[in-house]
């Protein structure tokens, strides 16, 4: 599951750079870093939850 989530978030960042998603907070191409911060936070939570 974590690998699939990683791939989905990487694709979202790529799409954001090519054509902005027009979601609140993601209106410009330069906002792709917000997706990266979210991805890092999700991966940290995944590591903390796994036994």
C-alpha cells in the first residue's frame, strides 16, 4: 500500500508541474512542493504505525 501511495503522490506532483490541479492551495505550478510535504508526512506516519 505504501508503494502505491508513493507512486500516486509522485504522479500528482508531476501532473501539478505540467498542468496545475486547480484545487484550493494548488493553483500554481510552483505549489507542487505542498504535495511533497504531504507525501513526507504520510510516509512518516506509515513508518510510525508499522510494527
